[in-house]
């Protein structure tokens, strides 16, 4: 696939992937209590207790196609074939943004918020498949300190109408949503200790 076409496709999918549930509607008895609106880094950071979510202040990591994570900086850019990027902010809590393209056309993103003790408090996971189904799976969950689920929602949305759709048959082949419940279980956790 033409690399430029893949980049354009992923950028349009990235804009769609920023859609997340709204917490303004709360009628859980009527089905999905979540609306459909954008969830930005700034909004998520505010919920997570991160005061400065500027990308320039983040630890940036990249994953090679062989699965090796490395630190990215101006003097150490990501590799040409790297397939995942992570940004991490550590204040009292830790916020992680994870973006990856498993096959060059789909996109898997997640935002994590970890408590000071390293337990997962909140995650928003999105998997966008623009070519095969023109759809997105969105999962959002909050967790108690013991790791048990406090609240969880998972649904599918069409890219054209940006409305809920039935689970597409292709969804069975989607990667699992990220629910990495401890900071030290992240595959790049060693880099977070030194940040």
C-alpha cells in the first residue's frame, strides 16, 4: 500500500477515533448512558488530574516492528517502520496515550489514567477499521483500586453517520480492548520508572 495513502487514511481515522462517550447523559436504565462526542487529551487529562498535558512535556516512546520499545527525542527519532507511539505524563497520577496501527489501515488507540499506587482508574479504548467496515469499537471503563470494574461500556459506531451500530461481523477479529490494570504491567513500564 502506498505509504502516503496509509498516512492520510490513518489521519482521518484518528480524527474519528477521538470520539468517546459523553458523561453528560446519565440515564443508564435506558440503555447506553453515553452520548457521542469528542474526548480530547485536555479533557481526559483534567479527569485524570494531569495539570500539563502539553505533548512537549510528555515522555514519548515508539515500538519497532520487532516489538522493541525505545525513547523518542529530537536527537533519537522513531524508526521508519515503527508501528506504535506512546506519550506518558507523570504527576501525582500517570496518564498514557497509546496509538498504534496493527496492519497499516486500522488504528488502535487508548488513553489510560493510573492512580499514584499504579492501579488503573480509567481507560478509553478505540479500535477504528475504516477500510473493511467503516466502523469503530469504543470501550470505556473505570476501575476500583482492587482492579474490579466500577463501570464499563462497549459499543460500535459507524464512521459515516457517527451513530451507534450493531456489532459488525468483522468485530470478532478486532484486537481486545486494552485494560492493563497496573502501571508496571505495561510493556514499556521500565521507561516510566526513570521519568
